[in-house]
C-alpha cells in the first residue's frame, strides 16, 4: 500500500482501559475475575480463598453427571 510522504497519523484509536483497583477482599468468585497481574499483590488469605474456590468449582463440575428422563404416555382405552 502506498502512503504519501507527508502523511501523518492524526489520531490513534487505541482503546484505553480503565485501570481496575486491586481487590482487597477474600471472596473467591471475585478473585477469579480479577486481572492476572493483580495476583502479585495478593495476601496469603486471598491466595487460599482463590485456590479453595477453584478447587470447589472443579469438584462441582466433575460431579455433574448427565441424567435423562423418559416419559411414556399411553392412551387410555
């Protein structure tokens, strides 16, 4: 693609992300949703809550066994 020598970039439309504050609580569900780079600021209690939440979620997903139901409808004669 040819570009003129005097062409200039007028505006860059790079999406500027709003910074997310580091979460200070120990709610596992909220910790999972935090950006990965926040993990270096977590306390030991937050790491324990995060790991416990992930363990419980994996156990619940394994216990979900497929189930089926069959309804047999017979006309009354």
